[in-house]
């Protein structure tokens, strides 16, 4: 279990009405990783 990823996200999709803003995003973190979401104010982070 020590080598397993604490967070795994696969093939994420997100739409707002007809606008697809995430298209097949995948993310895998490991212990000690630092991850941040960046974007302009009001962008739906």
C-alpha cells in the first residue's frame, strides 16, 4: 500500500451547458506531491 497513489483521477470530463472545459483529463499523485489548480477568477476552479 505504501507505493499506491493517494489520488487517482482518470478520464475526467466537464461541461458547462454546451462548452466542454475538461476533455479526458487524468491525474495521479504520489506521496509528497504538491498539486494546484490555476486559472482566472470566475473560471470555475
